[in-house]
C-alpha cells in the first residue's frame, strides 16, 4: 500500500490505546445498531443527538428451522420506548424485508414523527401497513437522491445505489459532531438494470472527508467483482430463445430487477407470462404501478387461459427458488399445484443461488423436478443465471475509496462477514484502530469528528414474533417447543380424593411424540406403576396439589430418561373426586358470602 494512501484516510493516533472505553458526554452524538450486526437481517441503525433520534431502516429477520413456529425476529425496541420523549424519525434505504419488515411492530410501540422512504419502498410499506389495523394512515414521505431532511440537529441527504430492487439509497447524515455515510445495501454494476449509482456524488462526499462510513458486509467473503445484472438478463433471454416447450422460472420475489428482466425476455420471445406465489404477485403488481415492470395486460395469462395456450407460448414465473415448502415451485414439484402439472419437456430455470442453510431443501425440490422428466437449469460456474445484489470484495473496496472515511464500521452481516470487511478496509488503508466491529446494542460516540467506543451499551436482544403478536414470544415458550420437537410429551392423569387423601384409580399415562405406544406397552405400564407407588407413599400424609405434581415429575422424569434416554415434557393432570370438588366449591361460596356480610 503506497504511503500517501494512509493520509487520505486521516492519521491514526498511534499512541492511543486500542479502543479504550469512554464516558458519554452531554454534546456527544451516539451511534448504535439495534439490529443488523452479527446477522443478516433486522437492520436498524440509530443516530442520537440530544433529544433527537434518526433511525435508518427497520427490518425483520427470518428465523431458521431452530426457532420453531417463530414467524419473524425483530430487534428489542426497549431503548426507543424508554426514549419516547425524544423526537424520532425513520429513514428507509430500500424496500427489502430486512429493512422495512419491522415497521408495523415499531409503530405499535414507539412514537415515530415521520417515515421517509424512496418510492418503491413506500409502495411496499403502504401495502404492508394496509394489513395492520390502525396503521393504514401512517404518513410516509417519499424521498429520492435529491431529498434533504432537516431537523434541529440532523441533516440527511441521499445518493443512488445499485441493488436488486429499484430506488435504493445510500444515506449521508450530518450531525453537530461530524458526518456519517450509511451505504444501505449496494453493489456496483457498470451496466446496471434500472437507475445507475451516483458515482460523482459519492466521490464528492469523499472530497468532503466524512468521519464514519457504515458499509454493507453481506458479501465480504466473496472475491472480485460481482457479475452484471445485464449478463444475467442476456443469459435468460438466450435460454428462452432456445427452449421450444414450456418454461418455468423461479427467482427471488425481492429481486425486482430480475423479475422484470425475466418478464421482458419472455414477452420478447413471444411468450405470455403468468405469475405464481403471493410475494411475487405483489412485487409484479407494485412494479407495474411504479413503471419499473413494463408489461402490458395483454401479455399476462389467467390460470384458465394457461390450459389452452400452446407450451411454447408460455412462461411461468414463480416463488420457491429456496425450496420453501409452501411456495409455488415446491407445490409444482410435489404435483399439488392447482394449475401446473409437470410433464417431460418442461424446462425449469433457477435464477437464484441457494442461501446457505437452504441447500438441502433446494436439492430436494430439484430432485423431484428431475423425476418428473423436466429439464432443470441451475446456477453454476458455467452460466450466468444469477448474480448477487450485494457488493463483493472489490466493490467494497471501491466504496471505501470513493467515500474515503476517517473511521469505518462494517454493518449488515454476520460476525465473520464484519471481520472480513474489516480486513478489506485495512487493505485499502483505513487504520486498524479506526475500525469498529460492533454488536447490536454497542454504542459508538461521535465527538468533534472523532469516533470513540462508549463504556456502556443497550440491550441488543432478539424478540420472537409469533403471528402478529408483537409482545414477543418468551424464550421459555421456545424452549418448550424445542423439547416437544426433540423429546415429545407425556401426560399423567391421576384421579384422587383430596378429602380422604386417597388415589381413586391407577394413574394413566398418555404420550405424544415420545415413544410408539403400541411397542412400549411394558414401559408405560411400568411407569404407571412406579408413579402409583410414589403417590401412595406421598399421600400417606396430608399434601398439596403442587406437591403431588412435583412427586409425579420427580419420579417419572428420571425413570423415562433411564429407559429411553429422552427427556419429554411431563404434565401431571390431577382430577379430584366429584363429591369433594362440590364440597370445596360449596365452602368457597359460603366463605365469600360470610366475607360480604362482614
Ligand atoms: Zn436489500
Ligand atoms: Zn439487506
């Protein structure tokens, strides 16, 4: 690295101890993430000065298979709730779920003065809020690269970036202590589809020497420059031309540029199009309204017309490129789709890459598609069927070179990605001590153009959302679900008479997901027997319901573990004798009446 390179990024204070912790002082600007660090998802970056908080993005994270029954993961908004007296405004960089998906949950808990969003994101947010009662009328102010938001302490400006969805913006935030650039999601593509990136503007921001750059780390581990979206478009067009029969293309609904390229290629080749999958239909609908998808009504097929259209005049576009079990493509491969039944000669194109973790389910779907006699084309090093929406290493370097920040904070990525991005920044010439790899909740202080690590932090926890319940699932519920999934459930039904302190019948054990009852009669009998014995022992003296329940658990759990090496959830159900229950009930009523009289 040439020496003058270092100077362009500002001098490292070499004698400074490595990231000493500092107390927050009155006029500091605070920078922290409530989501987006150490994960790909739920992006939420906050900038706080005095009584104002500028929030950039408000996303969700889609949970993996280990979070059973959880629909979304959102950040813990507690800090913002506590700061409810401060004025807050939300700036959205683009319309992907990991940047807008949390908005309904945030709005229910936190007062937000205004939401600023670029055009495409605005349409998606409005559609989302329309499904949430009471939030339909939330005011969203449209922004573009020329917009400027001015508050008492912040001035926020924008520049166009290239990403897989139209109207993606990078953000320049001017605070009383210095300037910050947050890239949003971006890539560089010299022959882009859609709006070009504002190279001149980015270079100009670099001339102004911003203090901190926060940049997208998703593809930190990917070498070189990513391939252009135009190349992918050409490849798809080529396949459409060569294919003489029916075509089915699966891709990400979130990749709006790709969806529009596929639709346009199909129409160019004389095919009519039909879209399957809710998220895909949604995106096509909004894309057409926004003018980014330029396909006429006449080019679309209805499901009824599909049956009567020759195969070489049809192109089906659908969701399910990640093997999602409920998506259109999975149902097509299972033979359970309402309108599409595969036949030999069909060609299925995956214009996608399996996201790590989804490979097994994608392979399962591909296998089934092959079984039906169809031709399946997937992305490989031999073709250009897919490209990413995020910057690879060389593009990350270009961003660092254009913006030329004094300090750097990798964002939007798992810890490994953040560390790889850190390495890239060091290679480009940012001094090591000026790079901050943070976790959600860590606080950076911007003080008179200097970035410091704070000695305190916020809660950066995950909140699990089940359906639309925003209170968040407790980890205890999830723990139970995991035990149920791994070990099953055993219920023990016991009938007693609490008055005479007697067991009325032998305990009965019922189980689900534990052992195959038919093959385990002996085990269940034995379990019932030992529970019976220990209850009899326990009931020799006066006892309580909860003591009895504990007795059942402490007898059964070790026994079942010894026999099966499993720890099912044990639920004791105690039924009291009817006569005794009636007497207890009677006594309660009498007591109540007496209390009233008194
Ligand atoms: Zn994105
Ligand atoms: Zn993102």
